[in-house]
C-alpha cells in the first residue's frame, strides 16, 4: 500500500505556500542587505579575544533599552514614523507549530549575539532602510569590535568595519545600520515621532498569544488589495489555528470573496467571523492548519 506523506513534511509544504499567498515576510536579512561601512567615531580598541567571548549587558557602558516588547504594536512604538511594512514573531510560540519550519532556524542571529533570541521584530521603509529588534533573555552578547557613543547609549560594532552593522543592548536589543539604530534611539528619547500609521487597524485586534503578526501599507511596489493590511496567526488550545486579517479600505474583490466563501465554509470545516467598522473589514477564520491554508488560497483568488 502506498504510504501518505509524513505529516510534518506536509505541514511544511502547506506552510510555504500559505506564507507565499498571505504573508509579506519583511524579514530584514541584515547581514546581507546592510549598507557598506560608514565612517564614524568607532572605538576599535577592543582587546583581542576569542571569537566566542561574550559579555553581559551590565558590562556595556551607557544607557540601555527598556521597552515593552510583546507584539508588533510595541515594535511600532519604537519605530520612526513612515513604516511601509513590519513583522513580529514570537519564536518560542512558533516551536512545535508549522511556523517553526520558517522561523525555527535562529542560528544566524545566534552567530551575531552568541545567545538565543526569543522574539523578533523587523521593519522596512519606502527608501529600503530598516532595522530589527530582538529579545535576548540571557542578557549577554558577543564582545563587539568597537563602540561609539550616541545620546548616552553605546552603539556596538558587530562587524570589523566590513558592514554598517550596529546594535544597542537592552530589552529589546536594536540591530541595524548606524543611521537606523540612532533613529530608534531618537524615538525612545522623544526626539523623534514614533510610527502611528497603523493605530487604526491595530485597534481591531488582540495581540495576546500571537505567533506571528504583520502589517503592510499599499505602495507602488506592493499588490495588497487594501490601503493597509494586518494579519496574525494564533494556535488554540485544541490544536487548531486562527488567522485574523484586517483590511483598511479593502478592494471589492476582497469583500466579494469573503461573502462568497463564508456562505458554505462549514462544508470545508472552516469557521468564519466577519465584522465591519467604518472603512475596516475584519476576518477571522479558524480551522486546522491544512484547511486554513486551503481557505486562504480560495480567498486570494
């Protein structure tokens, strides 16, 4: 008898297609897309040490980051205004779910820090700039190549003048090109305005227990069918999943598809909950992961 595919393999297949169809993964691969090195007042007097030597956050001079970091809203509150897209993932909640196939490999981040990252936020701007925020419970970091002061903080050089990669320690840690890192500090010190572009759409959602969240604004280079789009994914206690999507000024094809497929959703084992408020449409669909993927495919046609 021909055996069926391994459930884990099948879940990874569905996840890959699911993500491609529904999620704009603005994962800022900072080591590979960062600007080239920039001149600055870097202190390169760091002593020669082993490549795996770590220091505790308490050994870093200057102020550190202390900001709530449990959702995409918290990341946006640290981000300068003008965000084109952003993503938040709770890597611990992703463990044991199909999402682990996408976010489970954290070796790149561990190679940067020498410690595990448990939460991750990334954002991008229309000019291609961006940065990431990372939660590091161990409160330690690989010793930097050098440091430069900025507004009372220590900017730590993460490469040996090869790329413009810096970070500031704390909860969470900032990682990005120097200009982007300084811009985040400006927001934290209330010398710049934080992002508020998504406040309306985020007012419709509950971030508790999310595995993944994303927001995106329609631009000349994107194909979303609304002025703004939000999506999150949660795993329920019974093993099923809920995907929440919110559309700001959705195009007619979105609302038409929601109405069409909601009518007979029970036949496909999917539960719909649709609400509208002014120019916002909120859709919650709940099912097992495979059925959720299939429903997402139907809605995207």
